[in-house]
C-alpha cells in the first residue's frame, strides 16, 4: 500500500513501479484510486478490478470466479469490500493452490 498526502507523488511511484514490474514479469493486478473518476474512486471497485485482472492471466482462477458468481456467493454490484476480497480473491487463490497441490501428487 502506498499512502500519503495529496500531491506527495503516490501515483507517480505506483505508476513507475507498475511499469518496472511489467518489464520483468507479468503483473497479477494493479489498481490506483483517482479522485474525480467515479470508477476509480469507489473502494468497491478495488477487488473486482484485481479479480478481473487475475482471471485474465489465469484460466483456473477465472473458472473459480465464474463458479463463485454463478452460485451467488458474492454480489459484485454491492459495496461489501470484505465479501469481495474473500469471494473474488482469497477463495479462488486457495482453490488454485489446492488444485496445484493435487496435480503434483
């Protein structure tokens, strides 16, 4: 997390870091809040955006998120950030990790 007062350069640091990481290896996800932009100033958009980015880079992760949405474990339109994090990030990552462990056996 990068935090600081307005105008301190948080966005510049984050953008520079994102560019450097993308050059070295694929970045899982990136989100930057922006004042004045309704889509990027809404905290509920954080985990939805990260989940979408992770799903685009990993078919197993995408499959798990689709299952979660299909059984209505989370409503992405409701601003429940904790539910979004658990259902769209934590549980799919656990499922992917467990699947990888089983594949190795």
